């Protein structure tokens, strides 16, 4: 941009250098060509742009072209053909085309889209116009006015020049106020151009009225600067279309804008008065008009500010998505109500599996769900109850009706659970609801804690339930919080351990794989089983860290194990880990770091996570395409229907231990399971029976055709080094 400005200024230099030489005559013709070129660039910019900007640049281009043609007409006749051009003539029409078309163009280019922005800009324009008129009057217009002219038309046209300059200067100030960001450079070029034009024009006027003007004098440099700058601005505008910005908030520069020229005009008039000069209506009337306009502008700003304040107040206390109150509103009202000491109940509500809705149906669908929940909450409570969305999928209600709350909570759950449409899908949401009551004065913080505990208790009871706060809940809560903190500590210090259990062929007890099982050596509780700490990790939101920690350790230990060549490593993954889109990439990186092949890894996912259309399935397919194998864990305890089994991206089915025990007791169950292997085989799945504890079970499964098994019979979960490659029982 600096280079462009320098180029524009440089364009004036030859004019100054040639001003007293014979070549000066030709600078007139050159300035015509330059103006026409700027006009063409304006049209080219218009072709590339759309909307107001398109018309604006076309008009500005038209203005330049008009000036260029008018100047060409004059120079050709005066300087080349030496025929005197009368005043006014076609040339003047051309010259005056620039302020008329240019001002209209700049108005459009400024692109004030809102009515308010347009009003402000109009007021600013009028104020600046009044002020510049006063200055212009004192500098040039008065002399033209007083000189008079031969005819009325000539008089009007000679006045039109200084007035046109005032209009252009006003537009330049407005463009400057408008400019920000990328548009600033373009604005600088436009202002430079208009300044060049105004300066040269004023000088021309002063010189002609003094009779000292001669063709090609150095003040004509301004015309060159003007059209180089306007051409460059058009070129830049086509390349970097300016972004629109009139977001209601005025920059400091825009607020101060009209006062600067107005101050200037007032000082000029004051200077004249003090200096004993004449001051008449042409100075005083626009000055007074400007003053009235400034008052109007002040009033408009005041009105606008009060609207803004109201809007900001609303935004500060409301949730934009649901239109309910927000956390700030809820907290404030809770404190006020509690301070008054009237009985009050707080209901907290957390949607069940909202993350799944968001992840599988998308955020837009998530928004629809939240809005629907908001509407249903409104329907369930009274208008004077405070209903707020605290954030995410958490809602809260503050009500003075403290009787019959359990019934109210049941009604709320039933209402929320009704299915509704999101696009083409039918969605049903459940929620965990906690309720706590303050019958007398109480700290807001304590009541909030109570209702939180009730909600956690509801969550722990299963989905779509409510719980009323009871004092005994505090103990359980403290335990959970302590557990979470300790688990985070354990993760931070890499204190999670992994033990391994062999997976063997039932026929000859050959170790074909090892399953990694996470262990948490708690400082004073001892070994905490995964069934306890994995859910805690899920609730605390650190399950991904647990997963990565186990994965890293198991891969490293397995890679260093001598049996790694003949056996696979099986690792449990929880569904929420699978929902992380970066999981497959993490697995690939970690495998590479451990120097293992994808075929050496099996990932186990519980059957219960594989409900139809679950997003987990997509991740499984992706993982499987990299060569990692997938096992369906705890088969028989979830609800993956046999109908869908062949569509699951899996390689191995792990029959749950409870099933295995059933077979031993119940011959009918045995017959059913006996046919399962054939089914699995037909769809390319291989089976592993879990929880084998005695040889009779193993024998029976072997006879039923099950190829592999895992259980205390073949080894307890233990450090990898203690697993013999051949099972100790047969090795002995
Ligand atoms: P699972 O994947 O079904 O693992 C087998 C569980 O059965 C293990 O319990 C194992 O110790 C136990 N088991 C093995 N043989 C026998 C037997 O003969 N009889 C009986 N009664 N039990 C047997 P563990 O280690 O307590 O793990 C429990 C569950 O925790 C695992 O079930 C798995 O779902 C989960 N889990 C373990 N480690 C991780 C992990 O790193 N990440 C995740 N997300 N889950 C894990
Ligand atoms: Mg497992
Ligand atoms: Mg299992």
C-alpha cells in the first residue's frame, strides 16, 4: 500500500518538473488519458464486485471518465486546434461529472447497510458539509460569488466547481471514517485522490480569478495524483473487496469525526471576526445549521446507546439458544429469594447421553433438542418460576411451590421423554433430575451443592430418573470427588498398572493372545478393579487419558515380550473413547512407536456399545481397515441382535462368562450355543469363551466346537513376564 501511495505522489512529479517547459501543453492531454484509464479501472473493479460496491465503483469510474473526456475536449480545442472554448461548455459538463458521479459512487462504496448507520452517516455528512462550506466560502467561493459572471448559467457553473470540491472533500472525510481493516488502504488512496483534486481545483479557481493561471502549471500535479490514486484504489478494491462492518458500535474516530471540521470552521469564522473581517449570513447560517445537526446527532447517539444498553442487559441474563435465563440470572434470583427467607425449591436437570445426540446427529440437531427441552420446561412450570440453562445440557428451575415436588419431577420426566422430530429423525431424550428444598434461610452455595448431589444420585440410579436431596448423599459425594482427584493424580504420575490374562486354544492350550486389564494401585484401598474406576474416569471426563495410558504401557510391555511373535495383544476400549474421531490415528501412531504391526493388536468393545447406527461402528470400521482386529466383548450380556451381527466390523466374539456357566448347567442352553459357532464361522467371526474356571466347562465347550478360551483355569491376570508361552498345565 505504501508503494501505491508513493507511486501516486510520484505521478505528480513530472508535471512539476515540466511546468515551465514547452512540454507542459501535453501534460493536459496526458491528464485526460490518465483520468480515462482510472475510469476504465473503476469499471473493471465493478465487474468483479457485487451489490452496492459494484454500482459504487462503476459510478466513480464514470466520474473519472467524464472528467477525462471533458478535459480532452477542452485541451484538444484550446491547445491543439487553438479554437477558444467558451464558458460554460461541454468541458465543464465533463469536469462537473466527477463530483456528481464520484460522490454518489463513494456513498455506495461506503456501504452503510443499516438504517441507523445511514442516518448517522447522513448527519455526519451534513455537519461536515456545513463546516467545509464555511471554510470553502472563506477561501474560494466568496471570490467566485463576488466576481459574478456574464450569464446566469456561467455564474451557476462557476459556483458549482467550489461546491463540487466541498462535496468531494466531505465524502473523503466520510470514507476515512468508514475505513477499517483491509479497506483502510483503499480509503487512503481515495482520500489522497480527492485531496489532490480539491487542491488543484482550488488553486485553479484562485489563479483564474486572479488571472494568473497558465496551462500546465505545477498545481496541475494534483490532477495526476488524483487519477493515479483513484485508478490504484479501483485496482485494489477489485483484488481485496472490503468487508462490511457497521456493527452498531461506533469507533472513537467516528464519534469525533464531525467535530473536527466543525471546530475548524468555527475557528475560521472566529478568526475573521477577531481580525475585523466581514462575517455574514453565508458563514453564520451553515454554522448554526451545523450546530443543530450536531445536537440531532447527539440525540440519535443517546437513543441508540439506550437501545444497546437494554440489549446488552438482556444478553447478560439470557441464554441466546433457548431464550431461557442463564446462570447469572439464576444465581442472582436464587440469592435474592434465599435472602428473603421464603421457602424455595431448586430443580437441576441434566440430559442423559446428550453428547451422543450431538456427536451422532450433529450440533444443529443438538440445538433443536436443547430448544425443545427449554419449551417443555416452560410448559411444566409457572411463568413466575425462574427457568435457566446453566450451560451445555444443564438446566435449572427455581420455584416457590415446594409442595408435591416428587409428583412434579415425575411429570417433568414424562413430559421430557415424549419423542419429537429432529429433521427426519425421531428423538427421545431422558434426563437426570435432582431436587432440593430450602425451607428457611440458607446459603445459596449450600443449596446448590445439595441439588447437585441429588442430581448425581439420580444419574447413579440410571437414566431418566429423579432424586430428592437427602443429607446422607453428602458422604457418597465426598467419596466420589476424592476418588476423582486421586485418579487424576494417578494418571499424572503414570500409576495405572496393566496385568495380562492368557487367551488359549481349548484343544491344546496354546497361548494365542493376552488380554490387558487395567489396575489401579490405590495408596490405601489397594488394587481398585476397573469396574469401579473406569466409570469414575468416565464421569470425571478422563477416560481418554486412562485409555491412552493403558494403551501406551501395554503396547510397550507387549513389544518387549518374547511371546509377541506368536500371540496378539487384546486391549479393552470404552465406547466414549471410540467416539473421539482422533482415536484411530492415536492407535496407529502408538503402534508405530512400539514397533508393532496392526495385526498384533485386538481392540475389545463391549457388545452393549454396539447398538444400531452407533457412531462407534464407523470408528471400528476405520480401525479395522488399518489391520487392527476388533473383538465384541461380553457377548450375550448386551443387545447386539443376531440380525445385525454380520454387519458389525468385527473379527472375534468373546462369549461372556455368565453364558459359559449357563451352558454347564443347562443342556438346552448348550445346544443353542453349540449352533452359535457355526453361525460365527459362516460370517467370518472366531470365538473366545470367557470366564473358564474348571476343566469340565472347557471340555464341554471344546465338544461344542468353541476354538479358544480365557479364564482363571488358564491363568489369573498377572504381569506379562509370568505368562509362559505354553500354558504351564500342559507344559508340565
Ligand atoms: P472383560 O474385558 O470382560 O475382562 C475380563 C474380566 O473377567 C477381568 O476382570 C478378568 O479378571 C475377569 N476374569 C477372567 N477370568 C475369569 C474367570 O475365570 N472367572 C471370573 N469370575 N472372572 C474372570 P477385570 O480385570 O476386573 O476387568 C473387568 C472389566 O473391566 C473388563 O471386563 C473390561 O470390560 C474392563 N476393563 C479392564 N481393563 C480396562 C481398560 O484398560 N479399559 C477399559 N475401558 N476397560 C477395561
Ligand atoms: Mg475384555
Ligand atoms: Mg469380557
